C-alpha cells in the first residue's frame, strides 16, 4: 500500500489492530490533519481537540512557526549525536535556562526519559553532595502518580494495569499520599537517606487532582529543611497549561501578562517535555542549578538524539510562541470561564458530580462507578458531536484543549459538552 493511498477509518483501525501491539485503547477515530484547535479524520469530519495529545500540543496543531523552524533545520542538519558540537544546541540551552531561571539543562527526548534522568541526577547528587551511603538513597513519591512507564517508574506506581507482571521492580522509593504535608514531614524526619521528593504539581493522569493551596510551597520548605531535592514533574502541567508558564509558579503577584515564569515554589530539579516542542518533535529537558547538575560528567548519562539540532530549533520556537501569543494568560482566563460554565450546568444535572482543574487542564467527575462504561460512552457521544476527549480512571473525563483556543471556540465547546451530557441524564 502506498503511503499516499487514501485509507478509510475502518481499514486504518484494522491495520493497527493486526500489526501493532495493543498497548493503547484509543477512541475509534482516525485523524489525518490538524490545525490550531481542530483535527480532521480521514473522511473529512472536523473535531475540536480537547486532549491536545495529553498537553503536548499546547501551541495548537501544526503551528506555522514551530513547523517552520523544524523544516528549516531538517533541511540543514538533523543529527550529529553528542560526539560533536552543533550550532543550535548552545542557543537552545541558553534560551531554555534563561526562560526558566536555572543554570543548566540536560536535554533528552521523551517525558519518561526526562524523569529517569532526574532520578539518576538526584541519586548521584545524594551520594556525592549530601553524603548518603552509596545505594542507600531513597526518593519520596506520591500515591496515584504518573511519571511514565519505564521499569523504574512503574516500580513506584500503584496502577495495577501499568505495573502487574513487569517485575522485578526497582527499590529505593517511598510512597506517601498526595497533598498530605504531615505524611511528607513524617517521612523526611524518619528517613535520613531520603534524597528527593518527586511530585506532579497537579496529578493529571490520576484525574486532574489539584492540591490544596500552599501545598507545593510548604512541601518545598520541608525539603529545604531536611536537605532533600524538590523535583517537579511538569511534563504535563508546564509550558502555560495551567495558566502560568509553570504550575509551580502558583498565583504570582505579577500580572498574568508579564509573569516572568520564575516559579513561586522553585523546584531544585525541573522536568519538562510534551509542549516543550509544541507536539512537533520529541523534546524533553531536566533543569537544575550548577550545585546539582555539576555531578553529571562525561559518560554518566546521554542520548544519541538528546539535544539534536532539530529539537533545539523546535524547542526555541515552541517557547517563543508561548510568550509571543500570551498563551499562559489565555489559559488562565479561559480556564476560569470553562469552570464557571460547567459549574452552572452541574447545578441543573445529575450526571456530573464536579469539575476541577487549573487553567485549561480540567476534568469532570461522572456520577457513576469507576468500573462503569459511562465516561467512555460520553466520550463516544462527544466524538459524534464534534469534540474529542478521553476518560481517565474510569469515571473521569479530562479536558485539555490547545491553548490557542479563543473565547468563542471555548463557549462552542462548552455547548457541545453540556448538550452531550444532557443525553445521559
């Protein structure tokens, strides 16, 4: 079959089913084109994208500036490996470290790779700087976390689907409840070999759980008190998704438009991915200051593709779009509007219990059990009505549209969502 030959949705799904591993359960829609907040299937039907490739496409599908940077670089130099310097990497490293306020960046490709990098960095720092005995370092994580699906990461997951039958697992992790400062304090006081605390500022995959006000700042203060690295996984929450450049920026005292992006609760180690490339190319990063990143030396860590010229060009363009188009400010205001409209609707219906979120990372809790098909059925109905979303954890539907969405489009989407939910009353 020629790659240019037209294919039906039915045939495309059948090909994946026959020749691909069954490690995903996608909605039965086959997309062939995207632009801004819209995607089209192979039959030409248009949809609002309300998932944004799990927040990788914050800048909208096929943003011309990002695609232009990628195309221009791809026609010049694609890959050198890190055996040699290239003329784009230093420019990108300067731009990204200055944007987020850190001394150094270690470039990688995927979010899971970046998390693995941060774990290795934390452990090495613990042995060489904090003085923890070798192979004794422990890292505190939260229940219901989602940091990826590598063997090490699933070792501290409590999701049975991601974890079962993939052992033996990696030791060195302590799990505590999310948004529980007392549990964190007790753990740090009773475990002198703790090297770091790895946390999502908002637990996205778990169902968009937003922690209590002040939780992140207080957790960072506890880490400082006990000489423990505060590691923020902002792969999904970063790059303007929650209404600030970073979710750890909190509610800055500066105006939305002029938010510097310097976190109010500044992590010791910051993990970025997904929208760091606008969804155009795999780009991830781990940022830290010299006193931490200095423990990494030649041969300790690397990636053939990490820091390649295309990723560098794309990363700069993606961050420039966020700033130039004021997408954090847009997400902040549209998020408030979205939750206001949904809350008004919820007062008159019984199918939805609540809406929660921050910026344009939101979720609704369906009034049914986790093992029911109701949330999936609602997403299928939304698809028929021109909007794409996916359930998470059974009875929760996550809503995360591209941040280039405007008010008129958002209100149109709210209408689609509410009218669809009425069908399930």
